[in-house]
């Protein structure tokens, strides 16, 4: 086992993530300006497309990381039947769900039931399709609706916080089904679909537009909430959640419903572009 992979098992995931959570919200100007400029320079962040282009104007690092974009910076595909990419990033994997199992990387897969924390919910996707999108530090970190839909339920699944960088995805079995995550179930015009926000080491905080901060706190057991009575309906392309720091989004589609176009591993994608059709 590579040292970098072995370290993933040994590190105190939640402790490190809590420290980063607070460090990225420290408003001391020299600290937050240093972090923002380091990330902006190292990852070539394009602040010209942000509503606030001045890196020193952000109240803390997390405000910069979850920055809003100018209107029109991410135009939605003009075909109303298009399935939209929910986030900026790169395709980790995409394709068919085969007998309830989702491909992670060469030699690695996991079950939809593990990912969703619910055998019955996973049954809807047993022979459907999936797309896994990895967000890097340079990307826009708000996640948007791939299709219009009404929120049915959310499931907070406890777990580890392994890195979701490519080296870890290739080496750690069932990684996405082991990390802490927020599962969001929707019902759309063409049937159900699910968006999974997967946490990761140092970047494990998730907020939703309907309830604000969801993770942390970290879960000790699977927590399911029926949200149908809330009447949360989100339009195609509307913001649904965000990573306070970045991670991975997994979209699940059922058989017989919307389908995905051919997507290649490492293919760069942007929120709002077509990745499939309803």
C-alpha cells in the first residue's frame, strides 16, 4: 500500500476536518487573505466570473470558496429536455448501474444500497445510470439541480472522510459508500432522481438551500427525514446545496427515465452544460 493511501486510514479525519472548518471561517484579515491568495494563485481561480472579484473583500476563506458567480457565467443548456451537469469539475466515472452496483475505479465498485443507506431506495436505480463529478479547489462549489424536482427526503449517512482525490478513489475500496454524505431524493416530471453530496477529508461541510448547514454535525447513525410536506420545489438549474470546501457529487437516474450521454473519465464539465436528456 502506498504511504499516501496508508495515511488516509491513520489520520483523524473528523478532528482535522473540524480544525479546517474553523480555520476557513477565521475573519482575521492577514490569515484569510493569505489563504485566498494562495488558493487563487496555485489553482488559477478565475475571480473575474465571480460577483465579488476582489479577493480581499471576502469576510473569510469559506465565503471565497462558496462564492456566487455573475449572472450568465454558467448558462443553462437551451434544450429544456437536457439533463444538466450539477457542478463544475471533472467526471470521475459515469455510465450504467449494473445490477445495483456503481463503478468507482478500475477494480473498485460499490452498491447503490450502501451509497444511499437504504436498500429500498436503491432498488429504483438497480439498472439505471450514474455520474460522479469531482470538484477541485479551483471550481465553483455550489451544486445545482440537474432536472426540476420536488424534494422528497434527505438522508444523512455517517462515515469516514477519506480524500476523494483520484489517488484515493483508485485505491480505497467503496470509498464513496464509506464517506459521510448527504443523500437528497427528488421526484421530477420523468420520475425520481437522487443527488448525493459526498464529504471528504478537510472538506466535509455541506449546506442545503432548504435547511442551511447539514454537515457538521457529523452523524452517528443514519438519519432520514421525510420532507414532502415542506413543498420544496426547485427549478432545473437552481442551486440546491454547496460544499464548504469541495468534494464529489453523484447523480443517480432510474431505468426508463432520463439517460446520460457518453461521458469520459477526467472529462472537464461545467454546471449547466448538457450531460444527458429527458
